[in-house]
């Protein structure tokens, strides 16, 4: 469905009964196009080493308090094995950004090894930041078929308020990377944080129009959560409350579901930080993908993009059982052993697979 920017702004400003009606309409649209199914991506937080210095993220290179680790190959393979055993269907390998050849070759090798280990059964999503076209192609040919790279904000001015203004954090590079991923044939996901300092409702409406204009297959939007060891912490009292950032995230998801009914939309784990039911709330507002954590628990406490991350102690199988119950409680079903590709993408690429 197409909306004008003003219509989107009006929906973003909805409160009370109008807010509820928007969420109900989005749920009805999702059920009509995608049924009540939810797909899983087992999240592997591969490494907390990052060359970038984003002003919001606990893993920024300037944060000397962050503990840096990189999982061994065997640890990654153990996660992949668990994903097969728990019948997740897909994994998502995420990490800080590095561009050196040792790293980019390692990711390619891990992708190939995970494919082999699972007999080609596990779908693989990567979220390893900005890379050259050559590297994106190398990883695609190795077997990764989905890639997540949030634009963070489609407004260049705001982008530079939340990133250092230098060559390593160029807005144009971010945009180019998304275009390159789309061109190569990845199911490409992007997204933003909601409730950032300086972010306006007009910016958020533009973000939604940006996703639609790019025709992306997947979107991940989640509330911004201030981290004490980052520069944006100083604005923590100038942003909307936890509750308002969560409710705004739900409206963003709901509106985008109306605009792009067949894309995959993830319920970000940051929702759960703001409300114990946050993950389910986003699914009810239109999300259809969840990313349960598969990282071994000694590492989970060191992959702190934002504070108060949930599920730090739980084992992967506990998380899986918990999700199953949470989804049943809102009359949704998890689809196991499936890649759970974006229906929007499959329609646009009928020969895929
Ligand atoms: N390095 C990769 C992947 C890891 S970061 C990348 O940047 O793409 C994954 C996402 O975490 C980012 O895209 C960002 O949107 C989100 N994130 C970072 N800091 C956050 C914070 N303080 N609150 C909420 N989300 C945050
Ligand atoms: Fe690194 Fe990603 Fe965090 Fe930026 S958001 S500092 S690229 S891990």
C-alpha cells in the first residue's frame, strides 16, 4: 500500500484508540499475506572486535571497556549444530566490522563449513557491516543468501549526528553497500533504530519511504537503548521514554507492514529489553521473524551493543522453549526446519532456489 509522507506522520502520531486500531489493521494484513507463522534465525554473535566508532554502540572501537573476543571455528560450528538440532532452519552470523583479508576469508570459510555441516539445510544470513563488492560476492558465492545492514537513519544529517563524520563512517558508502547487496542478489535487509536523539517523526516517515523505495526483502527496526560507555549516553534524558520508544517501534512496524505486506520483519531483541513482552508485542504489530541467541553464554555478556540485553544466561534450548510458549500465547506458530525466505523476495525472484 502507498501512503503519502503526511499520512505516515499522522499514523506515527497515533495514540490511544487510533494506535490500537493501527496495530490491529497491521496484524490483519500480516495474517492475510503471511498467515500466523514466525521464522527463526539462530543468532551467532561471532566477534565483538570492530573497526568502527558508531556513537551509539557499546562495541565501538573507542570503548576501551568493551571486552573483545572472536569465537573459534569449533565454537561457531557448535552453534550451527545446535541450530540444526533445535530445527531453527536458519542462522544469522553477526559481528563487529572488519575489512582485513584474514577476516573476510574466515567468514567465507565459516559460511562454507556451516553449509557442509548442515548438508545445505541451514539458511545463512550475514550481518558483518560494510564490505567491498568483491567481498560481498565472495560471501554470496560461499553460500550466504541474506544480508542485514541497517541504514540506521536515511537522513544524512541525522546519520552524521550518530556517527563520526569521517571516511570510515560515510553515509554514501552505507547507501552504496545496500545497493550492492541488492544488485548481487542477496535477500537484503535494512532498518533503523527508533527514538534516537535528534530523530523526528518526519525522519521516521522518510525511513519507511526509503525501505519501500529500495524494495528491500527484510527490515529490522528496534528501539535505541542508550549505552553508558558511548557518546550518545549524554542525551539519554532528551529522548522519548522507554515506553514511548517501544510504542513508536510498534507503530513503525505496523505502518511498514501495511506498506510492504510480504517482507520479512524481525522483532528486535531490544524490544525485550524495554518490556518483558516486547518481542511478542512486535510480532502482534506485524513482525514475523525472531532471532533467538545461539552464542555460547560466556560470550553473550561481552557482545554488549546496548545494555540490559536479555537472555544473557539462558541456554539456546531454554530460549527455544520459551519462544515457543510466547508465540503460542499470541496464537502464532513457529515454522521449524525452513529457511523462511521473504515472500516479497521470492515473488520478485521466481527462479531463486
Ligand atoms: N557491525 C554490524 C552488525 C552489528 S551491530 C553493523 O553495524 O551492521 C547491529 C545493529 O545493532 C546495528 O545496526 C544497530 O542498529 C544496532 N545497535 C547498535 N547500538 C545500539 C543501541 N545502543 N541500541 C539499539 N540498537 C543498537
Ligand atoms: Fe561496530 Fe556495528 Fe557497533 Fe557500529 S554498530 S560500532 S559497526 S558493531
